[in-house]
C-alpha cells in the first residue's frame, strides 16, 4: 500500500482529485487531498498566505502518516511539494510533479514564465483581487486553457468551482538544498496537450532538474479530469518503482 498526498494547483482545491482518489483507494492505497489554507479566502486572508505556510502545512501532514508518502503536486502545487521536501524529506518516499513547476533553488513559477520565449495568452485572462492580494480566473478562459481535452460536462462543472488564489506563493523564490530536497527521488508526469504549461516548458524544466522517470499522458493540463485512469496508472507505476528503489 502507498500513501498518496495530492496537492492541487492554482485556483483549484482538493475536490479536483476526487475521481483519482477513488481509483487509487479501490486499488488499496490511502489518499489525502487537502485544500491548501487560504484558498478562496477574503482579501486579507489571500494577502497573508505564503509559500512557506503551504510548505509547512503539507510537510506536517506528511510527517503524521504511518510511512513516507508519495507527495504529488499538480501545476503550481509543484512548488509546494518542493518546499515541503526541503522541510521534511524524511517523511517522503518520492515527489511526483504532475504537469507541474519543477524548479531549482531560487526560481519561481512567475520568474520561469517570464523567461520563456512565448507569452501564454492565458495570462491576459487573469484578474487581480484587491491590491495584489490574489487573483481570479475567468471560467470561460479556464474551460479553454485548463480543460481543453476534458468533456464539456466536466469542463463546465470544474470551471464553476474555481476560487480566488493567493498572489504571493507563485512569485516567491524557492529555497531548496541538495542535502534535503535533493535527497527525495523526483518523478514527472507530462501532458502533451497542456495549454497552461506547454510540453516544451515541461521538458525545459526536466532538463534543468532531471527526474528519475517520466510518464507521458496525451491530454490537457488537468489529467485528473481528462485522463483520470491514465493518471492513476502512471501514479501506480511510479509508486511501484519508488518502493522498489526504497527497498
């Protein structure tokens, strides 16, 4: 049995892993998919959220489990699991980046995106909440960019559940070390039809910070909806490999 701790990305919450969690639980595994603190909060709460707070929240949750966890992060959740790995590497069996920001020390999603040669038109659809307290995304834009290979029914339902996202964490440089973060095996699940973090950007990150193995899904940025069974199978294979290495 593996313990999967699933960390959602920007504007989402733990609900996005409901179907995935059901599949993994039916295979005999334990699944935890929390909401990151402050998501969807008022302006003051959004402004107060930090990447360190989120990293500590996930690190503490992992540390209370009966055995080291498979810590999986989607999209911006990649920076959260990296931060947690720096704080509590001993609580983790592996890090799994699901079409996520897998970045080195000193980098951030905002800084990475600023360096890539082509501007993503999705950025123009993001609206600010207050004085840089948080951001919101238009549901129509979410359907086009997050869920472009997802069924229409699921696109509509998911886009209506998105919430305000804290501004600071995606712009906070990571603080990682080889003796802590660097000791946790890394795996990457890339998505070929991703319009948020295009495949070229996913592979650029893999070049800069190599993974022990890479799984490829032929779907959009939201494989938990567009290819749930494919994502579950990839996570099961990664867990088998991580456990074999650990033994």
